[in-house]
C-alpha cells in the first residue's frame, strides 16, 4: 500500500485572503490588530490617495513622472500653463483611461513601532499559513494578550492590493529586512503553494525612520509623531495596485470603524495604551489621532462584573430623572419605600445588586451541570439613552433635559452593543447598519412585548437603537469562545449562546428598575389628575344627552335657532361617540378575558399532551361500531380458546377506556372557555371549587396527586361576583405548575398534595394555595419575578426554554383586575405557597346558613 501526500493549491492563499475577508475595512482592521500583537504603541494607517481621481493640474515633476510610462495619453490630455500642466477638455472614455492610470499610483501604508521581525520570524511565522505561533505564545513580551490566533491575518493584504512591500527593523537583532510579494502569483493555474515565492533581502542600514519621515511630511498631526521619534524599530507595509476606490468617503468610513475598534481609554488597561492614527494625502489636514468616544450623556448606566467564582456584581446608575422635582409623596407608595426605589437611594444616584450566575440563568444547573461555569469572567457596561420625549411626559416622569439632536447623531454612529476581546473589538457585533447590529435580538424582544415602560401589565423592553454597550472578554478567561475561520465573529457554541442569554438577563435588571419607577410615577400622576373621575362624569353626561334626545321626538320643531340646533346635534354626536367608545373598550376587555382563557387552555393541554398522543380522532362511537362488526365475523367458540391478551373484545374494552379518558380531556378543555363562564355574576366559591376539583379529579389521580379544596361549615356560602373563566385562569395555571414540579423536577418528593383554603377577614377574602412540591427554584433571587411575562425556569435537557412564561403573569393580571393582591409566602418546609387577597364588596363574603 503506497501513501501519497496532500497538496495545497496556491489558490488557497486567495481563498483565505481576498475571498475570505469580507471587505476592505475588515482587511485593514486585521492588519491594525497585527500591529497591536507586535507590541506597538502607535499604529499609522496612511492612504496615499491623492491620485484617486484624475487631477486637474500636475506639477512639472508629476508630469515627467507619468510621462515615463504613459507619454502618449498624458501629452495629449495635459497642456502647460505657466508653471503647471492643466487638464484639457476630454471625453468620458479618455477620462476613464486616465482614472485607471492615476489610481495605480495610490497606495496604503500600515506603519507600527512594534518589536519588528527578524529573518527567522519572517520565514517561520509570517510566511507560514495557519501558524500556531500566536495560539501557543498568546502573550507579548509586554504582557498583552494577542488578538490573533488563526495565523492567516496577513493574507488580508491580498484583499487590499496585488502588490505588497514590507520594511521591518527588529528590536531584538537591530537588523532591517525588506520583504515583497505579488499576490497575482498565487492565481497561476496548476501551481502549488510551495512553488510561490516572496523576496526577502537584508538592509545594511536602517531606512525605516527615513521612509516614515518622507511619507508623513506635511500631514496634519504627523509632526507630533515624528518629533517624538517613536520609530527606532517597527514595521512599514506598503500595499499597491489597489483593488478598491479610496476616495475620501471610504477613508472616512475606515476612520469611523477604527474609532470603534478599541474601547474608550477609560475601559483599557492604563499600561496598555495603543494609539491609532489615520492620514490621507488627499485631505492632508482632515484626519489624525483616533479618539474613542464614550456615552457620558445617559439616562441609565449599568456595570456588571461577572467573576470567576460565579458571583455577579451589578451597579445601576440612574440619571434620567430630576430628583429635586420628584414629589416626596411618590415615595409614600409601598413599592417606593423598598430598596432600591427609596428616596435615599434615589438621591444617591446608584445602587448595587449582588447575585449568582444561577440566579441570572435559572434552571441551567438542573439540566446542564457546570455549563454556565464554562462562560468565564467578563465585564459588561450598558448605556441607555432615550432619543426624545413628548413635553407632556416630562411633567409625569420628571425627566432631565438633554440634547435630542446630539443623542440621535451619537447613537447612530456609536450605538449598539460591542464585544471587545483583550481591548480589541470582535466584529461584526453591534456594527451600525450591519446585519449583526442587533446580535442579541433585542428588537425581537420588543416586537413580542411592545408595552411602554409605564404600562401596568406588559414588560417594557429596551430598543436596540437606544443603547450603547461594551462587553469585555479575554482569551484567558473565556477560552470556549472561538473565532470563526474568517475572524468575523465567534463560533455559535453552546457556551456562546448561554453567554448571550446571560447578557439579556442582565439587561433585564435595568429594564425592571426603570419600569417599576415609571409605573409608580404614572399612577401618581393619574391619582392627582382625576382622570377617572372626569371620565365617569363625561359618561354620565353622555347618557343624559342621549336619553333626553330619545324622549324628545319633536326636538326639531322646538328648536327655532339654526345655531342652537347645530350645537344640539354636535352634543348628540359627541355623546353617542363617547358611549360607543366605552362599549368598544368593554368588548376588548371581554376579548382579552377570552384570550387569557384560551392561553390557559393551551398551557393545560400542552402539559398533558402525552395523555392522548396515540389515541384516534374518533372517540366513543368507534369502539361501539368495531365491537358489533367483530361479533358478526368471529365465532364465540373461537374466542373461548384464545388467551386474554389475544381476545379482540378485551382489547376493544381497553380502547374504550382510553377513549373515555381522551373525551374527558377534550370536555375539560372546552369547558374552560364555555360561553356562560364569561358572564360576571355572584357565585358561591365553595360550589365553584367543588366543581373545579371534580373536573381535575381524573388527571390528578392518574399522577397520584391529592387536591383538597375549601369545605363549607354548616352549609355556609362564600359569595363573590366573578367571571368563572377568571377563577379557572388562576387555579388552572397554579395546578399546572404544581403538576409540572411534581413530575419533572428531580428534587421533588413522592408526597404530592395541593391544598386550597379560604378565609374572610377585615372585609377581604384570603385564598391560600399551597403544594408539597419542591417549591420555587433556588436560583430565583426575587420570587416575584415569576409574575413577569415570559419568565420561566422550565428547560429541556439541552438547556433550551420550554415554558411559555405567561401562566403566572395571567394569575397576577387576573387578580389585579379584581383590585386584589398576591403574596408569595415562604413555607417552613419545602413547597410552594401563595396568598391571593380579594376585596369584598357589599353583600359579598361568607354567608352563614
């Protein structure tokens, strides 16, 4: 058996260079990263692009230069006028030819003052594709963590131009070398990569500084660089025969991209400064040093520090509200007396939350073990800036003033959540106008929950165009985050997906804080503006106008004045429209109740889908018909000789038992949304719970669950005016959650009991619901989070969310509609306890026989 080696085509270099790097901006960023990895303190990106278009004038020196290779067309198109050669009137075809000639003169220079390269480094690392040098030696001599690891970054040169020259002066050897290559050599048909060569020559005297000096002469801030003599060693790369248009528009795009390449100075290590300069020969004084921008004008700032031991510290800074204008009465509301909403914390301006990863990612420990420990430590800073506000809202929410125009421009340029690894941005996350701008899918969250921050029911979600964020990770601490081969983003591993969910849950802490405050402020405004009072008066007046209009059939005869008649007609229209709006609003509320009931039905049916998974669509009639057919076909003597498990009639009996069970579940589901349950009237809750228990009996007994409901004493009644569908919504959801915990939670015991008790006290009805299950997950820091829409700890074996997260939200919103309250109790032993408190009106409550 013979063995043959693999061969690599020279075209491979093009695949991992020109065709693998998405665009010219990405290529330049890759080369800038290389300078950082070389321990450079300064990197210069210089666009020698003054010939990006055909110049209207040429100096004598320039004219003679272009006459060497293009004498005919230059001589035909330029004429001497005084001391300069001026462009004649020419047609489009000739102009295109000139544009091509002049653009060939453009070059891009990447210059750094790093450690430089020795001949050995050039041969073994620079010239080796996919070298693992940076993977093994991931720290520079000055302690930087290198940004590269794939060993292909240098092939970004091919993306920019056909030709490349490099002069490098090594700090270690004090020797200079010149390297050059023509990337077109890699495109030759049938050529292996080891057949393509580059030129490498030793330079006796260092010319690096002289080359830089001649290039940067008369270029804006370049004087400062030259005066500091930052370049005793380093590397200069010249890329020519460029592939792209480098007009000022595109240079400006590069400048903007580089502004976001490194985090603001305050985010970087003090001993790890890295300055980037951009220059252009076309606009000599326009560019210069890159100054990273930070959002110091914000409404909210969040700083999260995720530590190696799984502890999380979150600091939230509030700067949205003018505290001096907030009435002290707002802090009399129960919620505003609690930390962190109290007056003292408000005046302080910030507060700290300490929790664990398990609390921010509830449910993962049970399914994934230590998977969340694989994320590693990192930091996250988030800045929230609303872009504008209606003047009226300032009276409600006590906003501080801000410059809306400035914020909009700033967010358009720098907005989005950026990911930085070892002080360099990982593209394309958070890149404006790119497909990965909203890589955390925050916009999708908004579309699912579009409620305003002050909305009493929904959950407010921040919009992706209202925020700026910095996430700082590291190769050392986040070893499971691997680059894609194109170096455009990270591999979508399980760890990275959990990391994204963790970021969203941290953002939720800020969202929750802002929403709580704005809800209370809106409530205070409404309480003090008598809106509801005026609405009731308007309704009363409208009814009176409509009623009087119906009684007076001779209205047109009585009213003599046209003006009076017109006013009366307008009053009628206004009154009728108001009452019609009231009716429409009530119909919407009724529809909401129906939808809530349907949602609950969906939850219940989903929970017990396995009960009727393999049953036929036809229910009881099918077994009856099958039994009659078989009686006519099979002799009774034949049946007597069969074993029990072979007897078809015994099998049919089993089918019938299953069909009855299925029929029960269908009847139960349809009963939940029965029309008469959507009528509000006074019911005896003892009778309601008794019927409720009967409906659940079969399902609960099959899972060995005992349900105990309130029993009347001596025939008493407990009257309450309710919609039956609301009672179903509350307790169907609670029981569904209890069953899920009994069956699916690994920490549940064999004791399965649910108790519902009622008690009347101080004109209120107290309903206590409790079960003997494992209780709320220990990873839920604040138990009242369970009432937030879409909050769930239910996950499958791979950690994906499987709960809808709306069951407990339905419970709370239903209770609130009755102006009731919910308290989550802490039982002495394991289990779940919740108390529902409903106010009692006249003629409601316990009635003795």
